[in-house]
């Protein structure tokens, strides 16, 4: 459905994470949820800047009760990258 699948995350979990992060991304970046898909690039497609990136990381940390280190945050270039990170961090 999303094209290239990374990792071994079940499709239902990928969809679950996507649906959880869509409202967070939409609110933080002030973009419509229908523009948010796994292939969307945070900078090029969704217009994230450095301040919004910090706000997005903080919002996800609060929502998922995790800490996202700077090195990991810098590697999040697409919505799929966020899904992969959350899945690896949260799933057993």
C-alpha cells in the first residue's frame, strides 16, 4: 500500500502509527492531514523548519512518553522515518 516497506513492522502497526502521528504533524506544521503520508518529506513536502522540528519532536515525546535523541531526530526526513523510529522504540 505504501510502496517500499522498511523494517519488519506489520502493516497494521504502520497504519496505526501513521494515524497517531498525522494529527500531531498537522497541528505542529499547520498542514492538512491529507498531505501527510509515509512518503512525505518533512522539509520539501510539509515545510518543516528548525523551530517546527523541535516542536514536533517535543509533541511526539509527550504523546508517546519517550525521549527522542538529537541524533535520531536528525535522521527523520520523512513521515515514514518517524513511523519506523516510533515502531522500533515503542513496539516490543
